């Protein structure tokens, strides 16, 4: 064991925020290093009041609003507030396009 730390025989309780981050970012396995990184992102999102459903929603919104930006757990946390409930630029463009076509 590194640095004299012993691993607990008891598994950690599930963390729904951490688990949702793993899910939406497609991690198949989580290494010790991944776990530390994802833990930091999870803590940031927890402090911001994130819920699993809101993480999924804002993850999708980030993709829609910023398709050319790299989406990482930490970038999701960084832009969390700007991804709050509002129409995305893509949605607004689509609505304008449909109005121009006469479709409401």
C-alpha cells in the first residue's frame, strides 16, 4: 500500500453525482487517478447543488451550445451556471428557422 494507507474492506457508499458523471462521460473503468479527478468534479457539482438529472440535462445542453468545445467533467462544472434553464442558441436558431418557414 502506498504511503502506509490501508484500503478499507468495506466498499464506499454509492455517490449518485459521481456515478452520473461516470455514466454521462462514458467511463467503462475508473482507475485510481480517474477516481481522484472525477471526485473533484463531483465535489464541485455537489457544491453547486447538482442532481443526476440536472447533470444529464446540462451535459446535453453543453454539447448543443458548444459543439466545438471539449466537454470534460471539470468543464461541465466550470460552465454549470451558464447551462441553467434557458434556450440554447441552437434551439433559438431552430425556432427562428421554423418561423421563417411558417411552421410554429
